[in-house]
C-alpha cells in the first residue's frame, strides 16, 4: 500500500506468479483510489491506463528476454 498525507491518493498492488502446464501465469491485482471531488474517477481511469501500458511493456520485454536466453 502506498499513500501520502500530501496527496489524496491510495494505491495497493499484489503480483503473483505460478506455474502451469503451459508455462508461468503472472497476475497483478491493483487498487487505486483518488479522493478528489468530481474528477477522482477520471484521474483513476487515466492512471490505470498508464499502469496497463507499463505492464504490457514489461510483459513484452520479459517475453523477448526469455526467448533470447
């Protein structure tokens, strides 16, 4: 969990990995709460979009690394 007394934001994340017959399953559970009247939900959606892009990039890089080793 990450929070700040200076910003109205709380975030928590959990990442897990487990093996299955096809390889490895990676799961990310993320919670984000922005407590800003009227625009909090829009800010949450925007931030989660950035997180999704970062996770997709990390996946692409991990797959490329694994393929080359």
